[in-house]
């Protein structure tokens, strides 16, 4: 179970204003807000911990002209008050989290037995602090604003080496963050570089924006953090914290992102209504002349027209892999359907062949270049491929030629010869029974043999299948002559497949 996925963190930070009752009020109001979304998301409240007695330098404690110091001191909470807030967070069924900015705060988090610990962006490479965080072995969330790739690599290695569950969050340490500086594409880059680590988004943008969370979710963020506040006549909110209404709209956008992308999505469509609707818009396959029973249908005796009749073959079903043979006489303009024709889509068989070829190549440990085509020779048709057939990959074909010949177990290549080229076979996997001008031999991995012009050769793989490296002069398509004349007449004996790797 991924403990970070679909976790939404409400960052209270100092927005409790040092007022316990105000902190309670914030938790109460946001508890009401999350009820419609608890089916899809987990929700947490987060505090920020600083041991102000030691965190601030002694000479600076009275410097109220320094903004952050004044803010920290004005909203200071006692340990007793922090304990009460954590207890209330849990009472209201929220996950309890805190950010530790110093070692004493880490100890407090350990004592409180919080659910997660957060490392702020300003501390992601604070090594003395990280050492203490690692010791308490809590699920850790790390914000990464300002981090270089090299620094982040080191931090991630640090937590991995200690087998600590952790996630990272894209964040921009500018409060508030302008739209042009959000850099949301970094989420996808983090996902790509740090696979199997949950990537989140900690937001400091203009709080009324509900679009950025959609972009972040689409880029792969699955953990979210947002500063929350509860403006009153006594307390105002800062520029990057949301009020209740803004958070309501933000959660609605996040939930929309979840439900529109998270329904067990696959490349294959599972929407039956969609498929039915599209089929009604497809063209049907019709014969363009009178056809006798037992005739094999090809592109010369069909046409495609709208609308298709229910149960009819459509243009989308028709391809060079589709075998169609009439069961009865058809009149011009009749539809082709499963009642009046035998119809078989051989594309599924091609995919099965490719799957088996991949297993042979994997076993042989042969490296295959990218973007090469797979040439499947089915001399007597797809239905007899496993008995008579060959699969080829042409690596280069210039004045010199190099191919890989792949054969499935106990598969034979029929008798043939070449008038122009000669070729050398090097067996690099499996064993082959070779018949060369009537002379039989067995070739195993490492064996080499040269087949000269006009030499009739037949070869068959054994139980493990085989891979043969073929080196030759330029290959010319018309330079393959089969002893069985039926093969030469079969113009559809090859299938070329691209993008098969």
C-alpha cells in the first residue's frame, strides 16, 4: 500500500495565530469541507515545530524588526498546547503531521507519535537535522524547492540507504508564487528520474487558483499540500493561504482530476457505449459484383459504404490480415457478415508469433537495434507457420547484408536457392538440421557454414528454436527461388511488422 498516494495535507503553519481555540476552529471547519472527498483522498493537518529558545540566536530574540522572528514569537505555542492541537486533529479523524526545523522538534514529534514527519525545503539538505529525522524512522515527506539535481540525488540516496519510507514534493519557495514561476513540468521530471518514489506538489500560488492542481495531477503529483487559514474579524490570512471557499473549489478541481484519470485506465477502451456509438459511424464492407460460394474475398471485389448493417464486417475490421471466404452465393451490393462468410482475423496470430519470437530472442541474449522491422515468412499461410516458416530481421542491406533469422522450435524453412548471392550462416543460439544439396548436417551454436549460389538448402530448428546470423552480399527480393512452385506463386507469404519491440 502506498501510504503517500492521494494524501492531502492542510498546512496550518502559524495560521493558528498562537490561539488554541482558533486552531480548533480551523480544524472543525475544514473537517466539514472534506466529507464529500474522503472516499478518494486521505486528509492530514500539519503544524510547524521550532524550539524557539534554541532555534533563534540569543542576540536576535528581541529583533522584532526581522519579519520571520516576529511571526514565530507572536504565534508561539507551548508544548502542552501543541499536544492539545495534535489530540484534536486525531479526534476529528485527520492524520497528524509536523514539520521539524530543529533537532528538539524531531524529538517532540517522536514523543507525540505523529503519523508522518515533514522536512521543509529550507532543510532538505540540513544534514544534522536529516540525521535526527532518520533516527525516528517515520514516513518522511521532503519538500524540494531550490534543490539541485545533485543535491536531491544525495538526499534520496540517504533515505534509501536507511530503508525509510519517504516521498518528495515539488515546491517553489516564493510566497506567493507567480504563475510563470510555478515550473509544474518539474513534477514529471521528478517522476521520471526518481521512479517508485511518490512525487507531490506543495502549493504557494495565488490561493484562488484551481487550475494548477489539475496540471500537477496530470504531471503525476499524487501527494498535495496547501496552506489553510480561517479569516475572522480578529485574524486575517496571508497571501498564499486559502480560505474555506477557495479550498472548497480547489478540492473540487483535485477530485475532478482524480475521477477523470484514475478509473483503472488502460490503453484499451472499456467504454461499451463509446464503442457502440463509434461502430454506428463506421463504413460496412459490401461486394461490388456477384460472388460465388467458396470465393476468397479480396480488395478487388469489395467496396466500403455507410451505414454498416448490424452484424456486418466494417472497414475497421478489414485488413490484409483478414481472411474472408463466402459460404453462399452473394449478389452485388450484398453485405459481408458472419452468416454468409467465413471470417478470420489473422492479426491475433501475428501477435502470438511476435510474442514467441521475443522469447527466443530473450533466451539467446541477442541485442536488437531499435526501429527495425520484423519480417514474418509464412510460406504456406499463417495456419501452417509453426511447421513451415521463418522470421527475419534485416540489420543492414547495402553492398553487404546482415540479417538475423529466428526460428521457433521444430520449424522448417522449405527448400530454396539463390542465383545471385551467397550467404554465410553463423548459429548463435540453438541447433539446426541443415540439408545442403542433399547432404545433411547438424549445426550448433558457434558453427558456421557458407551456402554458395544455386545450392539448394533446407533447414529446420530443434526443440529450443534457433537464431542464425546471416552474412551475405546484397539481398534482392527476387533472388529467392523455392523448389515448391506453390510458394513462389503465393504473393502474400510475408508480413512486415514495425514497432514490434
